[in-house]
C-alpha cells in the first residue's frame, strides 16, 4: 500500500507465483486492486518470515505485513557496498561480529556498532538496480544474510561448505541440531553468488588464507 510520505506498506504476497515484482495496491469498492510495480525483490522471501511460529503455524511462516519499504533509505546499499569493498576475513572478522546484536547484524544495528531498540527487522530499502533498470528492494534482515553469504563466497568457501557453517551456527544458537529457514538461506545464497563470482581464484585463496591465519591467532590468544 502507498503511504502519504512516499513509502510503501507491506500487505502480503504469493510465494509460488515466481514473480519478484513489488506491486502497489489500492482499495476500490472494498477490493484490493493491483497497480504498477515499484521494483523487484532479491528473493521471493525477502519480506516473508519462514521462522514465524517456528515454522509450525498454519502457514508455516508469515508475511511481514505492516513493515515499511522506504525508497529513500540508503543504509542497506551503503552497508553492502562497504562490505563488498572491504571484505572482512571470514572467521576473526565477520563471524566474530555477526552474532545477534553484533556490528554486522544489520537487521538490528542498521550498520551502526550497537543494536537499535525496537527497530523493525523487516523494514525495506533499495539495494541497487537490475539489468532492466528496475530498483531492487530487500528487507533489513535479508541485507545481513546477504552480507553473510557474500563474505563466505568472497573468502573462497563453496556453497555446500557455507551451508554447513551457517547451519552449525544456527544449531549453536538453538542448542540442538538445526538448519536455517528458507528466508535466510535464500538471502545468503543471493549474497554468496555475488561474492563467489566477483572474486578471482587468487583473491579467494588470499582472503581465505588471511581468514584462517587471523582466526588461529585469535584462538591462540584466547588460551
């Protein structure tokens, strides 16, 4: 829905129609009428929480209804751009600071060093344009997960290896064997493809070697 300040309210979607466009809607004669597309999303689940009700509810998840997409919010684009230009090492750099509330946990920090109380993790923002010139939007939660995938890909980790690492972290948080939800996996894969495709083999070897070296140094210092 279009708001008076030029932002858009999320009302729902269809996970199965394979259409990533974000459409405006208006109410006519008591019915929702679809309007034009304002752009596309990074994945079908950008504004869908597959973890809602622990995946056990009637819908096994839920849309981020009520969240706001702000076309003028550049925070996600700036965060990802900085991550792409200055990729941190995987272990000592990224993983050490990407936990809940860490500086790389964009959904709650918005790119700052500390969590912001009460901030909506499904707030939407633009993160670039596609080949057709359409604006690409995503949620703050997806921005953080895209960054995680990008760092893994840029550090030379294969997708399968990355999934093992991400699910191991999820299991640690859950206190039991667990895997991440489809919303998280989709965003991580989107970022991983960018990281894996934009780095040369030598870049990946060098970056991964730096990650291992710094990670081992950190581990040694902890003893």
